[in-house]
């Protein structure tokens, strides 16, 4: 058993391990090792970089990260990147939002259909691009995979989080308003007003979110585990009152 709070504090994995007997619950992990968003506020925003071996396919040491030119990237390409990073839908696509770079630049145009699971699975143009204008490196923001449903406005209701393509409600874990404020901020819904535990008639698949993990600055998706419960979290953000008046 590895304590996530210990890892988030910066300790090495081996220093966060404890013997916990036996278990039938095992962790599978999928990493995205070919694309990343850098200089943003989270995994889901930043300047797009693609990892490739453009000089010698047999030599791993020649792999490098390259920025992508905005002229060679469109909405369908952005959808693939956001999906590969397990983020929500693309919300902002604009050059130089997250700092400019001189080199290297990705040399081919991506031609994604939009349904691919990884950017490097997409077709690309046959010809290489030799130049990219300053300020044209792709900056991309994917929405955080969070929503409030069933309330009077989009800023109030049952908290649901999408992970690995599945939307589930969140199990009530005695969240503080400080923790709930992270969700309201991600949804552009102001501050957190209240949280409420709601009991359903039967158990269902939910996400349990470690509030200490969220409070430490980690994204919601990095703090959740699969669980079954009949206890569901409802959340009201301050912007919900403004929406009702309008």
C-alpha cells in the first residue's frame, strides 16, 4: 500500500510504502508518454509538446520534445490530445498562450479524425514544415472533467467527475468548503457556498476523492479512487444564485 499524501508531499515512492497484508484490489496505470501540456496551471492546460524520435528511429537517446505550430493544428487534433491526457473537451486553442519557444518545432501537420486515442495515431502530412511564425506555438486548454448536475443552474447540483471516459457522482467524504472551492473555481462558478450529503436508495459506482489530496493542490482526477456507495455529494457554488436571478 502506498500513501498518496506521502507521494504528493514530494517523497519517493519507496519511502511511502507500508505492508498491508493481502488484497484483491490491484492498481493498473496508463501514462501518456508522447504528448504533454507545459507551463499551464494543470495537466490539462499549457503549450503542446510532442515526443518523437525524428532523427534516428533505432536510438532512443535521440527522442526529444517538440512544440507544434498553430497553423498545423485544429479542433479535431485538440480533441484527441485532451482525450489522451484524460481531460475534458478542448475549451481554448490559441497560439502563444503559455509562452513561446524558439525550437524545436514539430515538422508535419496532424490530420486527426477526432476519434483517435492518441495524437501520434493520427495521420500526418507528407511534407515537412520548415518555418513557424513567432507566437504560433499551440497553446491548449482542456476543460477539467467536472460538472454539477440536477440543480437549478450549472453551478449547483450533484458533483460528477469523468475519468477514463466514465462520468460518476462523487461519494460524500466530509468535504470542507475549502476543498469544494476547487470545483467551483474549475467551473468558473465563484466560491463554494455549501456541501450536502444525499442518500440514495441503493449503492452505485462512485468516485471517492481524497480531500487532503485536493487541498494540497492536486487536480481532482489525481485524487480519486473507484468505490461503491449510496452517499452522494451535492455542491452549491456562489454563482448559482446569480444564475437563478437571471
